[in-house]
C-alpha cells in the first residue's frame, strides 16, 4: 500500500460500495441488522489479518477497503450519528 489522498480513499470506498450494491443489492433492499454487518466486516478483517501474516500487503489493502465499504453500507442502512 502507498500513501493516498483522502479524496482518493473516499473515491475507492464509493467504487467498492457501488460494486457491493451491484453484487448484493442496495442497503435499503437488504434485511441485514447492524450485527450482521459487524459479522461481515469482522470476516473481512480476518482476511486482512491473514494477508498481513502471509506478507501480502497489497491484498490486505484491498480487503481493508472492503471492510470500510461494509461499514459504510451499515451506516447507510442504519443511520449515522455525528460526533459533537
């Protein structure tokens, strides 16, 4: 992985979210609870850990992007509370 601008990170997350929507459907059409999203994100994070152990940092970054996109999908479906 290399240093990336915040704008590029958000663009990559948006692209991954669009891919996930294409593959699994829009969040508003899903019946996933918040806990379901946590389990999915945890499984993806396990893949990040595995890739790090296997010394595959590029693939770990791809998996980490998937974690971020799953978290965004959860917030889309279940709402977001802004920090005050």
